[in-house]
C-alpha cells in the first residue's frame, strides 16, 4: 500500500513538472529547479545560488503553478526586487505566459486588486512594501501569499548594511526580514554569488531554520574580476562626467522613493507602461 502511494505521488509530481514545462515552453526543468520547487512545496525555506541566466526565476514561477494545481485554489508570490526595470521585465514576461502580475507603484487603481490577492505575482522594492503601514497591513491581513522571494539577495548585505561608517545605501534592505513576521510562508533567497559566511548571515536575517541550499559555481568564462586599486579614481572621474539624465535614470531604476500611505504610484515617476 505504501509503495503504491509513493509511486502515485511521484507520477503526480512528474505530471505537474510537465505542466510547468508546457506553460513556460521548456523541454524540461533542470534538476535544481525541480529540487527547489519540491522543497518549497513542502514548506521548507530555500537558498539558491546559481549563475546569472541559469534559470533561477522558474523556481518561484513553477512553484505558483504547482501549488495552485495541488491545492485547487490560487495563491500569490511576493517577490522583492532591487530594480524597477527588472520588475517591469518580469511582469511583461509573466503576462506573456498568461499569469497576472504587477508591482507596487505601477498604478494606484490596482491597489484594491493587490489587497484582495487578485495577482498571482506581486513585485515590490523594500522601500515600497515596508516603509509605510498600507502594505504592511495588507501582508498581515492576507492569506494568499504562499511564497516570499528575495531576488538578488546579496543586496541585503551589500546595500542594507553600513560600511566604513557610511550610511547604508538602501537601509530598507536591512529590514526585509520583518516580512517573515507578517506572512506565514517559506522564503526563497536567490542570488548569483554568495560565499558561505554571507549565506549564513542572510539566513540568520530571515530566520531560516533547516534551510535547503543549492549552491553552484558562479564562474563564467566571459567575466573576470580584478582589483582596481588606484585605477578606481579614473572610474570615478569618468562617472562624474555622466550626464545628469543618465544619473537620474539610474536613481529612478533603484525605485528607492516611497509614499506607501498615500498614492502608491507617486513612488515612480516614469510609469509609462
């Protein structure tokens, strides 16, 4: 009886993975993708470090589809992303795959739908989701979020913490762990690079216990890392000559401004979708 049940469960999961491949026009999922999705469906926190372009995003996307199929009802995935351009790109991609998605600040007319859980994927910057009571209260009241994802998770340490007595670049990154107390679901940290000490520090910040890890070598032959030393002065000189429009675009893409208790679309000035 037990063997029959286990065989049936394995076949069922295999069929669900095939549905994910069909939805995203993939020949097959990579082993690490199946492994992460499986662990998340079990409710286990996970840490994924795979090189850029390795297919990390499919883990959260496939989770949403499989959770919905296994439970017979829709769920939402909250994804914290560092850049507005990434949010827009991901929203467009998910839309092309027949998913509903948006980001906080895109259009204030969507706020009620966000609160009611009518989007399968919700993207946000740390500033937009945490700096005001509006979206904090939404998270506390919500029952539909079944996965919390931090994309480019290394920014939690690089941007959220002070260095050499300097103020943190984006201090709200240091407060992302608070979301764990607002919604009850597994967390997935995604990055292309993180050494062991950084991984341990991030897992501590997010209160991750018995975290499932998949760590792959991030080395890419077409990318080299060098210590610039005094050459960095020339880089600073070059950047100082960048047009103000370029600097403003970079600042805008960081999406660091937020007024969550008022109209959410005030946070972004370039909303022209």
